[in-house]
C-alpha cells in the first residue's frame, strides 16, 4: 500500500509552516485536520477533510 503525504509547504500560510505528515490515508487526513485546527485555526468538518484529502500526494520512495 502506498502511503500518503500531507505537506504544509504546499499550502500558503502566514506562519510558513513546514510540517509533513506521512502514513495511511485515513491517518494522514485525521492528523492533518487536527494540525489545521490546532495550529492554523481552521474549523474541522467535512469541507476541511475533503480539501486535505484532495491535496494528498503519494509518498515518493527513493529507488
């Protein structure tokens, strides 16, 4: 199974956050939503989680 990546550097923010979260898709969505709420002051909900899920990338594993 390919792990997913959520990288704050791909989303503009005033804080310049550099956090990267890697894991199975549901783990990453949950952790990224918690991070978005606690650090970036977003409101958790279906729309936030949809945006996170759409921004996920596959982990690039070195050959």
